C-alpha cells in the first residue's frame, strides 16, 4: 500500500484542478488522479484529423469566474482568452441573419432591421439581467446553507443575500421572483415580437438540458447564465489553442502551487470502513490511502459506482437514483477544406462568423426539436450551436483550412435504437441542416468526429451523457444540488467530498463548483 496522502482528488477536469489549486495554496499536498492521458475532462483540445485540432467537447468558456482566473494567475501559465466582437449570428430559414454583438447598442441596431420595438427592449432585458446577475452571482459563490441547522456563516450569507435583493428595487425583485419558475418561451415573449430573436435568447435557457422552451423553470437557467454574462443571448469566450488551453493552464497553476497530478490513473473503487472513506484503489490494483478523498466525477458515478452502495442508507441511495441526469447533446467536429459560404452572410464576412453560429429559428422550432427527443429519437431539425474557432485561432488548422465545432441538441441518451448504428445518420442529419444555410458545406468536409451521448459516458466519464453532471432545474439547484441536505460538498460518508458540476452552482465551465468545494473542504482539513 502506498504512503498515506493528505488529499486525493478523483478526476482532472477543470473543477478538480481548481480544487487542487486552492488546497495546495493552503499548504496541503493534493494528488489528482486522471483516468485519461491528459487532464481537462470536458475541456480538452485534441487532433481529430491530421493537422486539425479542435475543442473536442466544450467549445466556449463559461466564462470562468474572474477571481479564479486571478487567483490561479492563468495568463501567466499561458492562457490567452479570445472574445470576438460578434457574440452570435442567428440564421433564418429564408436566408437572413441576426448578428448580436458584445456592444449592446450595435446589437440593437441589428435587431432594428427586424423590429424597432425589439431593438428598444433588448437593452432593457440586458440591464435587468445585469442587476439580477449581481445578486445571483453572489449566491453562486455561496455554500448553500444548512436548512435544518444554519450556522452563523449561513445566517450571515442569507442576510447579505436578502439585503442585495432589496437593493434591486421592487421592479427587478418582482421580475426575479416571477421569472425563475417560468418557461423561457413566456419570458422572451414578454420582451420580443420577432420569433428569431425569441429563439436566439431562449436557446440559452435550454442548452444542455432535457427541457424545451415551454418547460417550467427554463427561465431560471437563463438567469444563472446571465449572472456570468448579462448579454441575453450570451457571448463567445474562446481560448487560443482551444478549451484545452484553459485546463492546461489550470494544470500548470495547480502543480506550481504544490499539487501532484497523475494521468492514466483510473480509480476503480473508493474504499470505506465504518462509514469513513479510507483509500482509493486504481484499476491497476494500486491502493492509495488518504485523509480526504474528493471526487470530481458526478454524484451517481461517485456514490453508486465507485463506492459500494451498501455503505449508504437505503433512503439516500433511492433519492440519488432519482437524481436526473439525462444527456441531450451530441458533438460533431468537422475538418473543412475551406470556409463555408453562408447564404445569409454577405460578402463572406468572416468577422460575423467568429463567434457562435446558431440554428434556433424560433420557439416552435426549438419545441419541435425537443418533442422528438421525448420519444427516443434524435432531432432531424435540431437546435445547433456552431463555432469556427480557426477564424480567431489559425493554429487549429492548416493554412486555408478550417475546423467547425457543432453542438447538436436534442440527442437523447436513451435512444430507441443503438447509438453506434445511428452515429452516421446523426452526422449526416447535422450536415444536412447546416447545408440549408451553407450550401457548399458538404463538399468541404474532409473528415468528421461524431460524439454521441453514449460516447460522452463511455469515453469521457459523463454518466448518461449529461455534460453538467445533472439536470439544471429548479429542484436540482442551490440547496438541492445534488440532493436536499447534501448540497454542501460533503457526502454521507465521512472524509468523502464532491467538487464537480453535480454540486452548486454546476453551470458550465466557470470553476465555481471547484472553488466553493475547496473552501468547505479546507474548513474540515484545518480542524
């Protein structure tokens, strides 16, 4: 048996690396064990065709919390973030395009070509999201309070949140309380009359979820995301070298702080004795004892697979079984012989394509795409979020060539047929939908990588293909993420903790879950 370690962290995804950094800075010596050949989890860059590299899974940052970027000094560790002026270009079936920018007034002028009323309302929605985002953002940094026995810290945090809510003023406080449970379709209808704009903003409230635009609580997802970026349709945040550059910078920062990181080290079991986690056992058979074990894997994988469920009470195990984490997205990466010619983009304006390209024609379009997935089919006319990262980072492809990164929704994990048999049909369907807007695209495709929800589980360790380690929903948020009474990064097993996206706030590549978890774990380690 190996020497006993202070801390073992299972999984080298971005939250695990953030947790490792903060624990190392506090004087502990965390050991990070990553099952794959490189750290990064869902934020990685890989070559998928000779000379073509791409952000294999996540293709935009959350954005990462600014305090984490500052604390880890990620820029000194090689990170260069890219934020193009154009945030999103949304395409219509009749060959028009709506381009939204980081500059709100410039976005309003673009919207005015569709509706003067919508152009006036867009800045109003953004301002409300900005105000609410300040309050929600503070809540996302909090440790959810202990509902039954709140500590002084819990009470102080809730008091501060209450004061911040009052400072919103009656109008925005009323909106915040009313919007959270709403369907995103209802929210955007209150502001906009243009269906294309409604669909463009609504898509942000359903991305990565098993929700449609008419699903209750989908507006809450927009509010959570608006806390990090108040632009209603979101911005585009890339990294030079792909998303893997973010986690490689985090890896470097964690090592510099004193963490040890081992790749190709898959954990097969967490051993528990008398209700206390004592060690991890690698697939190779090596056993590593530790004072504290922290899992960056999702709650189900951690507590129902790595831990023998007999160590859990039947009630807890049953509740965790019902924790919803149904995957809904597939990822397609294409190596292209040139830049696609989008009918709606005049004169091949590459700047307009440098952010996110969205196929979300309107509310009914999104709802129909969702309908197919309810019955076990992937959408034939799906919601697509597309980037061409080689426009802002030419190092990703040979000169004159390009890479295209595509998130496709909805692709249900529980497919009627077999995902391996449907892989080709999925790729063909996505290219066919894009060809409706860029007719020359099929002829440019040199090669492609198709990643199904089944692949997300088997290759990348995302149970049921759920990219956020659990559904983002009202009943799985804040004090209920992953379960009520277990939202404070601790588990029913002493010395076993969670730090992944299945914990609060768990909304994309922000690092929030890892930083929050580190703060709570340090309280226990210092006792």
